[in-house]
C-alpha cells in the first residue's frame, strides 16, 4: 500500500489537492473563496496531467540536432496542460469580473446573503 | 481528392467563429444581428447539403483537420445524424434570435449588443464542434467555449438577479467541466489516445484485459457526471430555473433549446462511438442514467407546477424534457437512442417557440411575467397565443404534434427492455403532470380578464410593445410549422436518425 | 335556478384555479392543492419569513450533502489514482506511437524542433484555435461586464477615478518611472525573442504574448492611462486583437483545407506567422484584463 502511494505520489497529491479545491468550491459561502477553490482544483488536474507525461530520466522534448538518442518525456500531456491553463485563466477572469459587478451592485459577496436579496428583489 | 461537399462541416465551424470575431468590432448591434442571421442561414443550408450527400450515399466520413491522419491529428466526423443536428441547431439559433429580437434590443445596452452577437456566433461554433468532434480533448475545449458564451448570454440582461444566476450557473458548469477533464485525464492515462476511434479500440482492450478496471470505471463515471451536471440532469438542475428564467427571451430560447442538447449529443457520441452501448450496459452506467432521467421527468414537472412565473415554469419543464432524453439513452438500446435524438429535435423546436411566445405575451402585458397578469394576453397578439398553444400541446404529447411522436418512440423503445413497466408508467405520469401545468397556462392566456384588470396590466405596456412584431411572427410561424412537420411527416426524419445512429 | 348557481360556482372555481388563487376541490387536481394559496396575498413580512425559512432549510442540508459528495469523490479518485499506471515508466500506456511519432517526425512534418509547439500548432491545432477563442471570449465577456456604461458606473465612481488620476499626476513615482524606462524596452525585446523562438526552444505564442502583455501593463501603470492612450487607443486595441485572431483563423483554415484535401503544401513557414498571431491575441487579452479591471476602459 505505502509503496503504491509512494510510486504514484504525484497522482495522490493531485487527488488531495483536487479534494481541497472541490470542497472549497462546494462549501465556501464567499464567492471569491469559491474561485480560489476552483483554481486549486484546476491546478490539481494540471499536476496530474503533467505527471502522466514524465518518463524517468527524460528531458524536454525539443529534438533539434540531438536526434532521437536521448530519452524525451511525452510531449502530449504538456500540450494539454497548456490548453487547460489558458482555459482556466479565462474562466477565472470572467468569474472575477462577475464578482466585482455583484459586489458593486449588492455590496456583499456572501452567497447566502445574495440569494436572500435576490429572492426579495424578485417579488 | 475528396468530394468538395465534405469540406462543409469545417466551413460551418470556421464561418461561425469568424462571424463571432468580426461582430465584436461592428459598431451597430443591428448589423451584427443581421450578420448573425445570415451566417446561421448559410450554415443551415450547407448542413442541409451535407445531409443530402451523406444520407443519399449512406456513409459517414472523417475529416482530418490538417494533413495528419488519426491518431496523430485532430479530426471531425460527420454522418447523417451530425448533419441533421447541425442543420437544426443553426436554424433554431436564427429563429430564437428573430423571435426574441425586440426584447433583445430592449434588454441589452446598445453599446454591448455587438458583444452579445459575438457570444451567439461563438456559441453556435461551440455547439457545431460538440456535434462534429471526433476527439475528446477538442470536446473539452469547446465545452468550455459553450460554458463561457452561455453564461454571457444569461448575464447580458445585466440586472442584479441575473448576475447572481450567472455566477451560480458558472460555478455549476465549472464543476461539471472539471470533472469531465479529470475523467479525461484518467482515461488518457490508461489508454494513451485522444481521438475517438483509437480511444475506442484501447478502451475495449482495457475492458477485456481487466487490468485497469478501477480507473476505467472512475473515468467513465466522471465523464458522464460532468456532462450530466452541465446538461442539468435531475439532481444537478437547481441552477437552471434562475439562469434560464431570468435571461432575455432570445437567450432563454437558445439556452434551453440548444445548449443543454450540445452536451447531451457529446455524451451520446461518447457512449456509442467510444465506450459502445454494450460496455455501458455491462458497467451499469445506462441504469444510472435511466433512473436519473425518470426522476428528472417527475420532479421537473412537479417544480413547474409550483411556479407561477411563466419563464421559470418553462425552465422547469426543460428539466423534465431533459429527463426524457436521458431516459432514452438509459434504455441502452439503439431504439432508445433514436427516440432520444428525435426528442432532441422536437424539444429544440418546441422550447424556443414557447420561450419566444412567452416573451412576446409578457411584452404585450407590460413585461409582467406571472400567469395571473398574462390573462387574456393571447388576444393582444394572436400569433403568440397560437404559437404558445401549439408548443404546449406538443409538450403534453397530443397526436399530430411533434411531442407525441417522440413519446411514441420512447414507449416502443422501452418494450424490449427489462424496465418496460417502470418506463411506461413514468411516461404516463409525466404526461399527466405536463398537462397539469400547461393547461392552466393555456387557459390563463386565452381567458378574457375583467376590464379593470386588463386596464391595469395594459397601463404598463407602451404602444410600440403592443404593435405588430414581424420578425417574431415569422419565427413563430416557422417553428410552429416545424412542430407539425415533426409530428406528421416524422418517418423520413426517423429514418435519417436511424442511419445516423448506425453510422455514428 | 339551482343549476345556474352551480354553473356559476364551477366557473368561478376554474377561474380561480387558472389564476392559481385557490385550491380546487376536485380530487383529480390533487397536485394543484400543494400550491400555496396566493390570495389573499400574504403580507410582506410573512413572505419574507417564508422565503428565509426556505433558504435556511436549503442551507441546513446543503453542507451535509456537499460534505458527503466531497468525501466520496475523494475516495473514488484516490482508488483510481492508486491503481493508475506507475509514475515515470517508459512502458506506460500513454507513451505510445502517437508521442513517438511527434518526437520522430515532428520536425520534418511541421518544421519545429519543439515537439510541444509542433503538437499544439500543427497536429492538434484545432484545439489551440478553440483555446484562442476562449481567450477572446474571456476578454469580450469581461468587457460586457466592466466596460463603463450607464448600468455599472455612476457619477460617484467617475469622481473617484478623476481624483485618483489627479493624485497620480501630482505625485511622481520616480522609482517606478525610472525602472519602467529601463525595463519596458527589455521586456518587449525579450517578448519578441520568445515569440520568434517558439519553434526551437520553450516558448512560443502563448508565453511571448503574455510577456508582451506584461510589458504593456508596466508601461500603463508607470506612465498613466493618458500616455498609454497615445500609443494604444480603444480602436487600435480592438483592431490589433481582431487582426490577430482573423489572421490566425484564416491561416489555419487554409492550412486545414489544404491538408484535408491533399493539395500541395503552400504554407511552409506558417508556424511562425501563426505563432505571431497567437502572440498578438494573448498580449491583447492580458492587457485587456488589466485595463478592464483597473479602469473599465482601454
């Protein structure tokens, strides 16, 4: 058991991080903290992805004149992580802008209060 | 050299993206609106040509995005089902925009209207890509595009409640797409592929060898859960009524009618093309989907019965209709999938029609939304009244309307399975429940209120809201006709869908 | 006589049912009975109390349900993580012929020695196009929210912003300005270097664009929005952004069209141009975020 944990240490760390982020996203009442939780969650996924491509003793996959002799790491997960990061940045910016507008409108970013206020407004 | 018509799916996607980018610099909202309509029309025509080609030759083709063949480069795949859905989706986008045109220019600030059309165009591109994609990671990227654009459509109205609804929608969607991405990561780690055909082979190999059984199960579960959350599968539907009910008419129509379907189509493609239905049944995924679908059918309707705000009622009704689609997928047979596809088409016509008519009816009642204030509004715009009636009757499942045919297909698909009794009972129950909220709504709009009530409501309506709305009437007429076509001449359409599911 | 009053009664009942005012007595409509009677309208306070108790109920069970979901999800993920292929082994399923192909033939097929660049710009370029669209969408949606208009700005905000500008103009921040004078050109140079060398070294459009954007942000915060507007107005900003993305889309569209139809390859040095286009889009995005959040205008 312990050996498996040590062998897959990056996956295990990623799962723990993902759990932290997920719990934050679900349980925090503060919108800003929810965004932080989401970011932690995404970082966990990127850690998992990046660790998938690593090969022990491998170097960065820039081939150039070095030919195919040295062992390169797998380039695919790196590319996917790049895409994932860009998406995550965009969504973070969008949600922060939304939160800023909500704060200007209501003066609070606690979800509970916001829901109460929204219900009142609707009637 | 491939036939030129095979380039059309790729043209459609790129045209929509290009139109989206260009609308952000068009200074006038009206020009952007016309451009969006044109682009949607062109896409619908191109997709129709593709549909004609693939259906006549009974084939589906893979189109490599670049020079590199699978599994090295991106690819899209097009068969009859994909072409049909692309055609329907782009046509419905145009219809929704036309139907909600007046509300749209009323609700969105003039200097932000072009951004709204950027979102619509890119949403269309996202939906097309979700339909056509043959690569799971492309699926993820376009899921995110759909998420951002859908949230932007909700918040375009820019009132306080809208913003709160948007942020709830956004967080829920993020949860969904993160789960999808984690699932994808696990799947990639045990198979090593991202393109669907090679992925499918690898998944079958893994499933047969039994070596990575746990990660495979978890990956499938996460992917399905992620897509389920995004398409408002029953226990995850809480965000939907606020988001869809509060947005401007055109947004509600597009979101309810199309965006939810985009994710379902991707889910269906994954279930059939990658995991195969047999494996899904073996793993028990279909049963879970079936149960959630059935629950959604009942609880969505119960939620709608309790609403008196007409748009929120329609939004809850979407939860129920999504339940129908999941039920069809959950049956785990080809017939069930065909019924689901047909229902996707029916709902994609009905719900935008209902939302546009509801928007129009509330516009002629001084933007009041509760059913009580809509009394007699059908007489103020007869077209909207008739459209609402047709949509509602189709939702209930009256013969000659589209909804009846899909219920028929669901029922007959459930016969050879083990859950016949449960499924049939739930369909019957859900039909009764549908009637229980649509009939009062219909009575409400067609019964004349007392003169003083009417005067009180009309005091809030301005003359130009009451004037004849040409673009709305055109859209409503076309969607109404579409419902009749689906309800009467359904046989050619189902044969296209059957061919599509076979060739998926 | 009796009959007609009965009729009247029925009519009334149906009307009230349609309005959702009163519960119908009819047993077939049992579900409707669960609807709250809305007439006589409950007083404001009562309504509020009811809504509050609804919310309270929601917030009472929500944490419990959420905790259960979190714990079970972590458990499931942990089980999957422990039975995943062992970390760092060359014979894991993910290291298959696809990655080998990228490493072996990447340079001859796409002209870039960096396998990651080759992958994101050529092999899986459609994903990257989607990614650029996500960036573009993020800026547009942030603009939809924060670009100043009558709904999100009032006179008070404008007043505050003006007074801040005056303070910034009066108090010269010498350290920042002198540092920026040295740093901004260096940053721009470095950005261009990274942009142009994406094919042979770590870097490329995304990294280079971000550095370029950072340079713009430093310039803007050191010399103020007035000076920034001399080199970058809103019109130039959106023109550059649109130009970058349209260039990317048309180039890549042509690339796909040529590739899919097996036409001879006319676009030899395309990777570099695409990298530049991506760089422009990313730089505009990064600076756009900063400007929108800081002032609500470019």
